[in-house]
C-alpha cells in the first residue's frame, strides 16, 4: 500500500490516501502539542513509539471484541487504517479527577471517581474543545442517539480492558480520550490510543508517564512513553512483515 495525496495534517499525525479509497495511511510524526496547539515541539522517536504503542493497544482491544479502524503496521511510523467519516467529538472517561475537570468543578486533584465519569468535548481547537452534552451532539446533527450510546458503551468497555492491562503492569489509567467514525453502517473506534491522549501514573509513586510531562515541562517525555511500552511488552524494534 503506497502513500498518495495527503488528506489531512493534524498536530501530531498526517493522514494519506491510498490506492484503495477505503484505506488510509496514518503517519505518527514527532510533533507534540499541548494547549490546543499553543505549545509545539518535535520530540525525537515519539512518532515511532506512538505508532507501535497504538498498534499494540488496538490489537489488545480487538482481542477483547472491540473493533477499530486499525489494519496493520506499515513502517516504524505508519499504520494502515480504515477510512472513517469521523464524528467531531472527543469521548473522555476519567477514573481519577485531574486536569480540566478539577479546574472546571473545583474537585480535589487525585479524587477517585466512583463510578468513573464520562464527558463529550467538541473537537474544535479554535474554541478550545468545549464541553458538550448529548443533546448538543444530536441537535447540531453531529451524531445520532444510537451513535452516542455506542460511543459511551464502547469507551467504558475500553476503560475496563485497559485499566486492567495497565494495573497488571504497575500503572493507573487516570483518564483518556477516544474518537469514533463511521465505516459503512458501523461505528468504529478511530484515531489513536497512546500516552499522548491519556494519563498514566505509576501505581506506587504516582509519577506521570504521559503527555502531562510535556504539558508541565517535566522532561523525559519520550523516555516515559518508552517505559510504559516496555512494561506492557510492546516491541519497539520489530519491523512490520
Ligand atoms: P488533530 O486533528 O487533533 O490535530 P492529529 O494530528 O492526531 O489530531 O490528526 C489526526 C486526524 O485524523 C484527527 O483529526 C482525527 O480525527 C483523524 N482521523 C483519525 N483516524 C481517522 C480515520 N480512520 N479516518 C479518517 N480520519 C481519521
Ligand atoms: N485529551 C486529549 N486531547 C484533547 C483533550 C484531552 O487527548 O484535545 C485527553 C488528555 O490527554 C487526558 C484526557 O483527555 O487524558 C482528559 O483531558 P482534560 O480534559 O483533563 O484536558 P487538559 O487538562 O489536558 O486540558
């Protein structure tokens, strides 16, 4: 499968068309952004680590009955994915309160959330990804009620599978963001699951192992991502077949 025209270049990934209109090449670049693109830096190896990390997680999810756009690894920084018609919302599940949740509601940072909470955000950097509700999504025509139900249900299933996986390897899945898109009459998990879009803490020390290291200028960003990959047994050297 070869790269054709570039379809979209986002803050961290580029999407290319292929000779098959149903398939795209997703390239993970080294670019790293925070605060809706206000802070941007290139971090050596990050594209490669995230591409392989995402492939590993998508395979784990597939093994647990959660279908996604992921087809296969193509190169250290590229994966082949199904071409989805993306729903412009971000689905966030939180197991522990931190980040924007604490700023918005004044809840204590580190509070364990029981049950885990769910939020929808509009994917719109210019508007700083505002919090939206189910009615906004339906009334503005972004998705149907049944699609909303699927996004919530699947995101909670992902939370169960991955919370267990991280916990078995000495980490806490604090929160994460997922995106979905339509493929024919199916709604599939799209985009990525990497330390760029989730928060992971070491279970014993609560050391941050995710993009908060970049947001807060803590350093060792890619090293932390590699540590997470190592703990999960992700092969960062293997070449795709
Ligand atoms: P952003 O757009 O937020 O800057 P990225 O740099 O990660 O983010 O760009 C990836 C873009 O590709 C996102 O807009 C995402 O919604 C979109 N995308 C992810 N998976 C697919 C897919 N399978 N089909 C079409 N678009 C996708
Ligand atoms: N997140 C993301 N992309 C966004 C916004 C949030 O991947 O545009 C992830 C973020 O990494 C975290 C979770 O969603 O794992 C919740 O983020 P939060 O709302 O606390 O945002 P922040 O504090 O980063 O503004």
